[in-house]
């Protein structure tokens, strides 16, 4: 069995989106009423396109293009503010991703934060999160992040092995990653996260654990552990590896067990033995004294119904049953074409690409968003939203429970459907089974 079918992090995937007509932001502005919303700013620029990258990003651009892009973002922000002002939205979570946001020169980085501050007031104690990469992490830029109130800084390291970095097409060296992570930790941000990849061609269990041991010497607050996926035009697809989640598994010491899955099992066991709580297949959080008092469990946090607004080219917005974004692109030509289209847009309040979710699709989204991160689906909350039971709506959940992938548990006064340890590690095998036939058809129709 190949446990790596599709990376499940949201639903539906952007490849299921299609052109929309006759829809404006004004019609959905009421979804942004009051506080507690999310705001995402996408900075699509990168130093280089990594071999596995299937995200919206462009390379080879210079500061004048960065400035022109921020001009467009500010026009979009002004139009959004005018449309939403009657509902007085306030944002609890603000995230800046990419691309590589810290590729922006210092002056433009300051301007970027100024745009957010000017047009989108945030709740007191907001969580401001931003991504960086080793080559773009400098003392001067980290000072800017601290002045802006960054609470979470995430760095994509992927490996401390020079050979594995070369295989992935990463432009930073292991030495640079060590220097950048040490510098980042010295600033004392409330949360520092580092990303690593397993299933890299030529990678062994020991080399993966070696990278993780070195990462722990910097005491990161969170570690994300991703399997290597090669999909949707990533350039490594042109020469797929002989091992890794995209390819058929070669013979391994454990017959029938995918070699990357063996790496996952060893790595997750190691991180848990070192005091990290596993919240999902990918996310490991350092257990604090406060978390110890809560028996080390992640508290339930509802998602899937909150509204989130995206700025820029490549991010997506969620307003009620409306999901929208610029058309999904991966290749250099496709991303550049969408970037130019975004920067030339006159009216950003007209929604032209996305999907209107039916009640059935919203149920699927709720299940996917909760089941694959602990503590799982709060059954009483689900019943309150939909007036039904998740296991009745999706009999597959009962099948998984009978197979040992999920179990019914109780925390406090609530009942949960929670993945077992085995089920958690098979999230990307189980998750795609919840995709509706209609969304699956749309996704397959997008593929070249």
C-alpha cells in the first residue's frame, strides 16, 4: 500500500475551482462582520523554484517588480476596506506566506507591514505568522519582524544534509541553515517553527534522524515533517525519484511497507520521545509546562467555518460557502501570467474564480479539517452545525473505526472521533477517500 496519495491540508483543492460570474465581494461582506477573522497575504517571489514545489511562486524578479506588486496589493486592500467597512471586521490571525516573503528588500518589507496595519485592524493579541528561508534571514529583516509584532516565524530547512538539499534543488547550504536558525532563535520570537522533508531520494532513516537531532539542538517550538510530493508541474516530476511518496516502493526490510512510511514512523517516534506532542501527521509541538498540565493534549479548536480574507496573487479567501482565489498555477509561465493579470486588475471586488460549496461539501470540509488534526471531530459541535451525526453522514468513518484507524473518545464533556496513531500516520491515504465524486472529477479535469 502506498500511504501517500494526496497532501490533505484543505478542501476542496484549488484545482477544483472554476470561473465564476456575477459574484462580488459586496454580496459576501457580511461574512466578515465583527472579530476573529483570518487574513493572509501572499508574497509569490522566490530566489529559485525548488524541485518539489507545486505552489504559486515566481523567480528571477527584481525589486521594481516587488514594488509594483505591493502597489497592486495596496489597491486591493483599499477596495476591500471600502467594501467591508460597514461590517467593521477585525482579524485574530494574520499570516504572510509565499513564495519567500523575506526576499523583499528591507524598505519594501516595512511597506508591506504598513499596508496591513493601515487597512486591516487586528484584534489585540493577534497571532502574526510569517515564513522565511535560510538565505533570506538576516539580522536587519528579523528586527523588522520583531517591530511588526511577529509571533510565529517558520523556516523551511528541509534537511541538514548537503546531498539531500542538492537533490531537492534547494539553494541554501546546510551551513547557512545552521547560521540562519541560530540567528532566528536569538531573537526570541514566541514561536519558531522549522520544516523538514522525508522520502527524499537517497535519504536514509539515519540521515533523517540526524537532521532532526541537529534541529532539536536549537530547541524549536514546532517542527513540521512533510513527505516529499511531486505533483502538478514540479520540475522533479520530469525525472521522478526511484523512491519517495510519488514512486512505487522498492523492496524494504519490512515487506510491503513503504520506505518513506518507515522514515515517518522512526521520525515521529523520535520527536515524541524528545518531548514533542504530535498534533497531526505533520505537526509536532514542543510540550510546555502549561501543556503538561493539560495532559499534553491539544485543546479543541474549531476551524472550517471562520472567514478568512486573502490579499495578493495566489492566496485564497473563505467567506461562508464561497471559496475564491486567482486561478491555480505552478509552472513559471503560468504563474507569471497570473501575476501580470493580478497586477493589472482594476476591480478586485469582482470574484471571478472559485467555488460555491454545497451543504454536502461543507460537511466534507468540516470532517477533513478536524479529523486529521487532534483531538479530532467534536461530535456535539458537528451536530450543532449540521443537525446530524458525522458517522451517519459518512459511513466510511465507521469503517475506519472498525479497521483501527479511528476511535470514539471522550474529552471533558465532549465526544470525539479521533484518529489512532496508525490512522494519523495514514492521513494522506485516508483523506482522499473523503473527496466527493464531483470535486474529484473537477480535480482530474484540471490535470494536464
